[in-house]
């Protein structure tokens, strides 16, 4: 099961590399990563429970062997007592009453001790049987929980993959309309950055000060709440906000051309943690607006 989980995680990671992905979604308690982590945790608990059941089974087997050995000894003692001569014969053979009474007392004492050992062994076996049954019940419950969690995780992964596929189609269409050119970048900025590394939001927050938080699509209302001016015309240094994915996309306006087009630099448009530029003409992208 761990191999299956690892493959699913790898598949998600492969999808993330090539298209914009929201860090908020990845951190969601209902997201695929969190659900798969829950499956892994349950798998670990199942492995531990299997170890407990195995140890309980071995202990129970030892108890049963001990009980069987005591039963054999008691049975042998009973046969020995059955084969003993009658009390009168024992008296004549022993030569004294005290000797006969001592032999009888020793036999009874030994039989009593063995019976006590047998009772203790049976009680120990009973306790170990209860512990083993409890461990087996716990294991069965964990398996059911793991299977249910795995089912939910599989559904979340399927939904996530469908979203990634749809996002890839949207980005491919946008890229075809406005080709992007990879560029080199120093990878640092002078401003405090609280966004997830490698995403479009992280890149823009390195290019200019961004006091708000949220996914790219949330920047438009969040910037307004901070009193930041907004508009529909590109300006150098502005943040372009688009609906190029279900979580939005942001880019940094590098220049504005005389024909009304503008040049942006951005991250995670052609691939995760990759910076590129493109020339955009009015109407080419699902533009929300510009944050000045």
C-alpha cells in the first residue's frame, strides 16, 4: 500500500511541475496530499497492530504448550496413584504408618501444586487470549479505516488530476495565444515574501512589496482592501491579475508597448519555479485587471 501511495504522490508532483498550482489547495486538510498522509499514518498503525497481534499469538501458543505439559504431568501422576498398591499393602511394604502417611501427603502436595500451576496457566492463557482478541479487533478496525481513507484519497486524487488536466488545457490555450520566452533570474528580492516558493505569487512578491496574502485570484480584492489602486490599463511595475487558472495567475508588468500590448515576466506559467516573459495584447488573456 505504501508503494501505491508513493506512486500517487509522485503523479501529483509531476502534474504540479508543469502547471500553476495553488499552495492553499495543497495545504488543504481535504486535499490529496493530506488525505494520502492520513492513509500512510493508518498504514503505519496497521503495521504496528500486526506486530502486536503476532506477539500475542506467539504468547498464546506458549501458554497453550505450558497448559498441555501440565495436563500431561497431572495425568501421569493420576495414573501413578491409580497403580499404587492398596493402603494395607503400602503399610506392610513401608513398615510404618508414618512412612505411609508421609508418602500420601507428598503425593497430595505434589498433585495440589500441579493443579495450582495448571489453574494459573489456564488463567494466563485466558488473559492472553483476551489481549490477542483485542489486538485483532483493533487491527480489523484500522484496516477498515485505512480502506475508507484510501477510497476518499483516491477520489480526491482523481478530482485533482481532472482539475490539473483542465488547467493544463487552459494554460496551453493561453500559451498558444501569447507565447512565453524563458529568461534567467537571480531568484531573490528585497521584500519580505510569505508566499509558497516556485509559484507566480512568490515571484511577483519578490519583484515588489505585497502586504496581502491569498491565491492569485484573491489579489484583486485583497489589494483593494489594502487601499492599493487598481485599473484596466497596463503600467510598468503593475501586477497583472488574470483568470488563467482556477486559482488565478499574477505577473509583473515589465514594459508597455506603443501598440497597446505589454510585456510581463512571470513564474510557473511554462513550469513550476521557471521564470519567463511574454507579450500580451488586449483581449488575449482573461484579464481581471492591474494592481498599481
